[in-house]
C-alpha cells in the first residue's frame, strides 16, 4: 500500500478510535453524574411528604436518587444515627436536635455559615446549632405546641378554648367535658402518652423548668444548675392529664394518642403540636381541615402565649464526597428557596417556614396558621428544651424519672430531686 494511503488509513483508524474513546467516556461520565442522597431524618410524620418531594425533585434532576429513612414514633433517633455512622452507612443528610447533638456530631457536619440558606434563616433560628462561629444545621421549620382540640366537642360542651388562659379555668373545663363525655361520644378528655416520655420531659417541662432560662436553650445547656422552681405547677398539669386520660396511660404511645384516639374523635384533646396535622389528615381529611384547633397550655405568668421554636435541623455529612455534599446542598436550597420548593414546604410538608421570603404564603391548615400568627405577633414562649434533647440527662435521667412517677413507682419529690441532682452531675457539656 502506498505510504500516503497508509498514513491516511492510520489517521482514519486513529479518528475512529478517538470517536470510540469519546463515546465510552461520554457513557462513563453519564454514569458518574449520578448521585445518591441518603437522608436519615427525625420527623416521622413528614416521611410520606418528604418522599413525594424527592420524586418531584428527581423529575428535573434525574441524576439524583434518594434513600429516605424517617425515625420516630417510639424509636429514638440518635441510637440509629450512631449505628449508621459506626457501621460505615452514614447518611448524606441527618438531623441535629440541639446543642448536645452539635457537640456530639459536629465532626461529621459541614460548616454551613455563609451559605445562601443560612443567610435567609430567620433571626435566632441558627443559634442552637452555632458553635465557634460555625453553623452546623439548617432549621427544618418553626413549630408550636399546646393542646390540640376537637372544635365540635368544645362547642357542644359550651366551652371557648381562647378563654382557658389560667390553670384554674382550664381545670374547670376539663372537669366539665369529663362530666359530659358520654353524651359527647368520648372515651376520655385526654389521650396522655405515657410511653412517649419526650412529650413530658421536653414539651411540658419546657414550660416550667425552662422559665428560669427565658426560653434560651444555649443558656440552659451551659448552666451548671437547674432549680426547677415551678415544678409543682408542672405536677398539677401532668396529674390532670393523667387523671382524665384513656387508660392505661403507660400503654399509650404517639400512634395510639394521635391516630387512634384523637383522629378517631375518641378524646377531646391531646398535648401535641402543629406537626400532627398530616397524621390527622391521612385519617380524616375533613376533620383535619375543619374540626381541629390549638390552644395554649395555661402557664402562670405566660398566659395566652404559645411555645414556638425549632427543634430539628438538617446537617450535611462532611465525610461524603464533594459531589454528594453539593447535591445535598442543592436539594435543600431548592426546597426552601425555589418557588416550587416553597410551595411544597408550606402545602405538602405543612411546615411553618423558618426562612425569609414567605410573606405571600398562607398556611394551609389551622394548626400551622396559629403557630405562624403567634410567631408574627410575638406571643410566644421560647424553647429551652433543645438544650437537653437527646442528652444522657434527658434520656437516662429525666424521662425515666417522669415515667416512674407516672406509673406510680416514685413520688413527685423524688422525681424533682432525681432531675435536679442529675443535672448537676451531667457530663455532656464539653
């Protein structure tokens, strides 16, 4: 073959080979573009909505896949997270519940300070997850809790919830409903979840032991002592909830409290927050949309105020690849800042937003609207309990102490002593 022809033939082969190489590289790059975001989160009631949102996101981002696991409703979150981390199966995005979690898990959390989402977070919402100038989490939302009640029951009983601003007035109303429970079609006034110690160690206790810390979780977290001076008021409220509850109290968990008893209209009210809307809606949509309201828990000196705060934060695992971290960051930023994402936050997750830029939105349910209104008006009680949520004191001291009291195995004085002595001995503050 002529040399020039050989050269031309060689060039052709080279070009053909280059084309094959480019095609192969193109295929390889397409595969490499795929990324999986694994999410381990602590709001079990958001599980269904979050998975639906992930599918919506995938339609515009087909290279992103999600693995979502939601822990709660009787299962403690932190032990699952610890197991996932130690087993080498750590999630891309995980939950932080407060200052103690920041100390425990910050070595796995990306510093989010200066990001778009951190800059948009409402004032004060990042304080709990800020340490040494670094921000370790984004707030899920703003939440509020109190007594979620059945409007029809209160109307038939002739009771106006907004008038029950003092413990005495509230107690009278409870007795009145109890005296009419048969004609109202109720099993009891309350469904008090004795199996869910966090309902009382966190939410109820926040109103009483948290008073001396003015709703500041960091102040409580760093304090060497906790006087718990309003403990008798907490005892009175807890006793009331137990006395007029479905029995046996110690067998009532979150699911039976919200799903079975309240959503099926067997009780007049439950001590819970706006997060239970999705659960109620899944059982009785009309009841969720038209039949429920939320009143404040009457606390001396805090009349008419709703406990509002943030207890859950999204953290991004800094041990994951840059690509996986970026994908996680992009997803969360889209969720809370894009037009489509904002709509899903408000109308799908039923979150009261913790970020600027939602002024045009109306909350889609009565419970969330009450929290939104309270947060806008300033008629709120701060959340101190994130200062100990998930700590050994909470899980191994306060919760067991309260459950011993609720089950009749300890008196109240012993319960208070266990709590205050245990706080002095705590070792989780570094």
